[in-house]
C-alpha cells in the first residue's frame, strides 16, 4: 500500500468518526483539519518517518508522529501564510493535533505513543489584530446559526461588545437592556466609562456604534436572556445575567445553601468566571483555523487591545424637553 492509500485509510476512519452522533461539529472540523494537515506533511520535504509510509500504521509510528507534530508546531503545514512573521502554533493547536492522533489511532486500532502532552498555556499578550478580525468574522458567521448553549450565546455577545467598545468588566456589568439600541438603522450601545483614577477623571457617557456581528450576537443573547428572566418572573434590567442557578452563600433553615435562580445579574467576578469557562471551549472550537491565536482567559487582556475609532463614537440622543 502506497502513502496515498495509507492517507485514504485514515481519511475513511475520519469520515466514520465525523458521521457519529457522539462527535460534535467542533471535533469533526478538527478531525478534518488534522487529515488535511497529514496530507500536507506527507508532501513536505522535511517529513521524516522511520520507514517509508506504506500503511496507515506507518503514520502512527513514533518518528512519523514526532515529525508531523514538529512541522505543525513550526507552522509548516499552514495553507495560508501567517500575518505574524515566525509565528509558531499555539499550545491549544498542538493539543488538538494530539487529540486527533489519539482518536484516529483508537478508531484504526493502532498503538500510539506520545511524548509529554502540550501544555494549555494562558496567553498573556493582548489579542492581535488578525485574531480580532477573525473574531469579528466569526460573530457574523454565527449570526444565522447561534450556539445551542446559552453560555456560548452570551460569550459571543460579550466578546462583540468588548471588541466594539473596549469596556472594562465593571462597565459591562453596569449595562442594562435599555442601553442597547438594536431596532434602529445604526445599532449602538450607551456606556458609562468609569476610569480607575476617579479623582483625576469623572465618569463619561459614550454612545458607540455596534458592528454587524456584535448587533446580531446581542439580538441572539437578548432572546435567550428573556427566556431566563421570564421563567422565574424576574424584573431584572441588567444586560448580562446568569444562565444557571448557583448558591448565594447563605444557609437555609435546613442547613443547605440557598440557590439563586438563573437570570440574576452578573457581578464583575461572576462575569469574568463565566467568560473564562466559555472561552476555553471557544478556543478549542477554533483551534486549527488559519491564523487563529487562542483568546486569553482574562477578559482584561482582550479589552486592552481595543481602541475605539473616533468615527464610531456617536452623539448621544437628545433628551426630551
């Protein structure tokens, strides 16, 4: 069996896996990406398996696996050049490659030995311009096909709002439904800037235009939010609310912690925790996309990368006399 036939055997296994109900759309996309990379690795002059590739088993031998992972780490298997010179693959992308190797090796009943698993490192740099552009495109893409989980719908709306406004966590938590204008020709958000050094600068109210993807994400979130609030008949005005119940830290008469229902306002710490949980899943979903760099686990690092263009700052609506 020649190398091409070996890849076809792996491809057939990948197709079987992608057709299973237990395989999520995100994982199926990662598996297809892996097979595409495997084809590129075979054609790469620096791919060095221990023996010529004749069967699928040869692709899962230690030296072949190591060679493939190294080419992937160095960015040699990209179909499009990175905008960052000398950029290497992220830890998240390396973890996806290792996961796909394990999944396909199991499907093909082949042994697999991997070295120490790539660490899921937190990104400490602010989010670069290419990743911000990719995020905006992703928001537009998901507008017509929003996520199933309410936490993911909320995450996309939060990310879009931060991309458009550069708002701090406290400023986000202060937003109410009334601050969002979507049923107008030019969607906008009114936000109160609360500088950290309040003795030097007073809070400032700004009205900022919303991009297409952010407006769509907010529409999707407002629909899910309304369901959460209506279910428990809560008169909550906050834009960001919890999607699951949690304890309030107070004991009930029987000694158990009192549960707070979904639909309650998110406080800064709760919003940050909600962002971190959901962004880990988004990073895994987009790992392997050309040029993608994982989002940081701290919302502040995304915010710092944003500078709102002057033309996006709109005049506040006139108050009625």
